């Protein structure tokens, strides 16, 4: 007889509209009571709607549990109409609800609703034909479930007693499938969607038999492991269980299989003759060893390292000069010298096809783009990029590796990096090479001598490999903040390219082209209308950063972008859209606070004994103020500040020069007891800013301050100077001129005094800087004093000497002899200044 079964306590409506609760990893069947924890806003709204009506809600499972915001296509169309028995709100905002499944239902269509899923459902009636076959199937299912419960210890015996009392074939399958925890979600959904009770029981019978077979195998494995554990120690439990599983699946000799794989790899891998012979010899040793022995592990690791190195594997290089130049210009602004060197290398490589890898050393202050430039070189040449930081490395084995006799031995980081790159011709960046140190474990700088020597690195020998490895195709690039930390033999093997600091114009271009777009992207402002004006960027450069590079500039721009992002989000949450955000110079303090630096470091007035010097540090050029005070005393010279020995000796030489020129400077007044001025006063030389200062470049600064203090004549505040003097007053050449002139330009200096022998270095000064300043080339201290001191009649003090050469507006002007004659004071024809960089 055919039945339509509906156990819902009454005759439900055929179709009705109910809220929907999507379920994850669970399916609710009719007559099933289950607690649910609901956290999604839509789901909570659906529960509240059901509670407001008749407490009925449709429970349907999601096809994928990981979907946080499901759509109608993500939800199964067959579900269960349930009744909310209990609902409790928890402190964390979630809702615990107890639901009772009542009947199967199918979603006909979704009704539009913004707050929760609302759908029109149709009740699905269970049907079955009472027969002897159905009765037999029912008993078989009950018997099979009894067997399953005996094998699965996690099901309580009371559950079996409850199931055995159910003789209704419609409810039996729903009551059993709930307890089959190993059955997958889609199989349970299939049972839910099956309306024929007989077919539902048949499918359940198949699933239980499959689970029983798996449980029998697990029981057999556990039994075998238990017997083996009785004969061996308990510590080998996991290993024995693994062996039992392998016996169940079939015997496999892993060691023999591994040997065969290594033999095949040796045949196909391109190795050097030495490496091929060595690895075959090691493989023969491995065959004669016990697989689990320590020696076999060492040999196996060695063979793996040799076979995984890129002996002949090379990435295809790009020889398109125009494309490489375009890539370098896209990634970096300026840096003309290093770009030219890379393009020269590519041109030669394209012609000869085999060139020993060059070793470039990029030296410059932090933040000028040394590391990122190496990445751009790799991209422009088509090579892979490898970076190795040498900061703090003090062990020679970090470079050459450990010998295999040591426990845990590994190759050096050079070989490790090449294995990671997978190519034998990468761009290899050795970062912070000046930060290495040495201790009792060796000197890593000495180990790098072989790596970076083009004549030796074609046969680099790592202690672990004990094989010659060819590094001649690797393009090595090193970076350093200063050359002082690099040993001379290592420096001799590299081509030094100095990267000085950026000018204000270059910083502005870098910020507009690279920093602002990158920080806007990182702050999520790509779609927002945000405009950081050029004047605002200039304000950040002048008042919030003090550096040669652009690292702090990018950090400050990022801070502005984050604050703008906060404002954008706040406006969006308030419903304000389409707004534009413009950050002008006057608005910068609102984002970054009170300005940290003055744009002009020079004094506001011409002062006696205060001179603007120039210094070069590892962080670029800087203004170095020198103060001198004269007090009554006994001719003592006091020098204070963070000064090295060389600077103190410069002060002694400057004082000796002043004493030798006392007659000309008007300091030779005699006292009654016959003592000179230098025996009556003490001279105190002080450098206020506590930055380490060394190197021969402050002699003229100290001498000018002493002369000004003794003569009581102010020094021009718009003048800065650099150079060292001898006892006779000759001005000696200095280093770091470009960095010093950039610092003077940032500080607003109008005139800079430079040793005449440094005239050749003016070619490296950007034209924009050279045109904005007056550069005076001096060769004697008298010329320095003539330019620096505020004198009404310089000729009265120094005589009509030949005035020095100078660059005004970027053009050289050579003044004639100051004496009588037709050429008096007439400048010679001007010539172009040597500054070539833009």
C-alpha cells in the first residue's frame, strides 16, 4: 500500500514563505534536535523574524562551508523546516538556538529581502510502499547499525537502543544518518533529498557497510600494532604503526626507490666532470650503507645538494639596450653614473657573449636606493635576483660553509643562495658589506676575496661541497654606507660607484613619481581623490626630514596617507562619497605635527667667530658650525666636540697659521713686558653639533673662526667652506665635495669656498646646484679670509692680491691682477662650467 508520510502534528500548508538559516558543515534532519551557534548578522535577523512569527524556519546547508556571505546559488535547494525551541543571546554577540527538525521542504524561489534570506518553500512528503522487502531492508539496516556501533566506540549504547525501537522506515534512516560522523556532507544531503524511504535505506545501508570496512581495517592495524608492541619497546609505536599500514597497502622498498631516483637524476643533470665523478662515488658508498644509519643520512644530503645546484642552468639574458635603459629609468630617477655602467656592461656582453661577471660596489648614505637599484639591474638584464645581507656576519663558514665532518654541516650562504635562485648567472647582491666583522671563527671578508675576484671565482671551493664551482657568470653587486669599513684587499677587487645624496629637486621628482603613488596604494587610497601638492612635499622635505636619501621622506608621506585614509573611511561610514582631499603646504602640520627641522641652518646674522663648515658623514653631507671664543688666559688652545685626532691637529695648524700672519691681521700689538697676543688669551674652538668628525677638511673653517674672533670681525653667514690648510696657509684638496655642496644647497648657502685642486670634482655636481650657488676656488688661506670676513676694505688688510677663480651662475670667471695696469679688475672671457649632471 502506498503512503504519504507527514509527521508534523497537523496538516501544514503546501507552500508558504519562511526565513532561511544557512548552515555550515551540518544538515538537520526531521525529528532531530540540535543546538546551533549563530554569528552572522543575516542569520540572526532570520532567527528574530522566525521568533516574531510562528517560530518556524527553513534550515538548509551551504555547498561550501568557507563561504562567509553565501548567495542563493551557494545553498542547497532541499532543507528541513524546523521549529525554534529555545533561543539565548551570548555575551560575545552570538546566539545559541535549539531547533527541532519537523519535515522536509524544497525551496521554490527566493523572495527579495535585504536583512536575511526569505524564500518560498514547498513541503516534500515522504513516501514508501509497505512490503516484505522493505521490512527486511529495515531489519538489515538496524543490524548493520548495531555492528557499526560495536566497532565505533564513540557512539553510546543508549543510541543503539533508541534506534532499535524505531520501526518506521521513514524515520529510521533520518535517525541513523545523524550518528555517522565520518559520512561526508554531500552524502548526507543526498539522503535528505531522497523522498523514497526504501531508496533512502538502501543508500544508508551502502554508506554504513563502507564505514564498517574501514573500521575493520583500522581494527586489524591496531591489533597488529599491539602484537608488535608486545615484542618491542613502546617508544617505537609510531614507526610500527606505519609499517603495519604499509603492509596493508602493500610492501614498498623506499630506499631502493630513492637510489633509483638519484641514479636517474645523475643521468639527466648537467654537472661538471669533477662533480659527476664525486657524486657517483658517493652513490656507490650509499648503496652499501644501512638506510637508517647516520652516515647514510650525511651522504644522502650531500648528493642532494650537489644535484640541486644550477651547475649549467642559466636564465636567458636580455641584450636589448633600449629596453634595459627604459626599465632603469622607470624604476629610479637620476643615478646617471651607475645606469651608464650597467648599460656598458650589457653592450659588451651582447658583443662578446662571454664576459666575466663585474663586481660593482654601490657606496652611499642610507635611503638613496642602493638595494632597489640592484633589483632593477636584475630586471633590466633579465637575470634572477638574489640578496645576501652581510650585516653582522663574523664567521668565515657563513661564506665558505662547514666541512662534512661536523654535525649539521651545510654549504656557505653563497652556494645556498645559488640553489635558491635556480640559475648560475643571477644578479647577486651582497648587502651591507661594510658591516662585516671578524672573531676567533675567522674573517668573512677574507673569504670573500675569492668570491669577488674575477680571476679566481671561476673555481670557488666551498668547504662542504669540496668541489670547484664556477661563479664567473654571476653579476656581483655590493652595497656599503662608507668605504672605511671595507678592507683594502677586498675594495681593490670591486669597481666603486659612489651614490651621493639627492637634491631637493630630485627628492621632489622621486616623491611624485614613486613614493606618493606607492604609499597611496599601501594605504588603500587608489580609488580616492587624494592630491598631495608639490609645495606640501617640499615642506616635508625641508621641515620634517634631514637625510641624504628618501627613506624618511617616504615614511612621512606614508604617515600623511594613513591619516587621510582614516578620514576617508570615516566619511564613507557617514555616507559621504565623492569627496576630494587636497593636502597643501599649510596643512602639513595638521598631519605631521610641529616641524622638526629648520630649512635654513645658518645663523640669521653675521657673527664673530662663527663659521659654516662642511662635513661628509656616512649619512651624506652636513653643515658643520665652528665657534671660537677668546678669553683672558695664557695662550692656551682648547678644542672641544666629537673630534678625532686629525681634526685636533688641524686646529693646531690653523692656530700656527694665524700666529704667522699676526702682523698682516693686525694682531701683533706688543705689551710692556714684551709678550705677544697669544700669550695673553686662551682660544676655545668648539663644534656644537655632536656628530663624529674626522678627515682633513675643517682646517680653513677653524682658521677663519680663530681669525674672526681675534680680529673681532664677523664672518659672512651666507658663506660655507671646506678644505685643509698647511702651516704656510696653502689650502689642500678634500673628498666628498658633491655631498658637501648638496648639504650647502639644502641649507641655503649662497657662496661656498672650495680648494682649487678640487675643480675637477665640479663635473659631478648637478647643474641645478652649481647654477644656484657661487663657488669660489681658493688656494691660500688669505683668499679664504678675504671672502669670508666682513671687511670694508679687504685690500687694506690683504693687499692687492690676485683674487681667486669663481663660478657664478654655473660659469667660470677668472679675475685679473689687482695691481695697476690696463687689465686691472677686468674678468677674462667666461667658459662653460664643468657640471654635466642635470
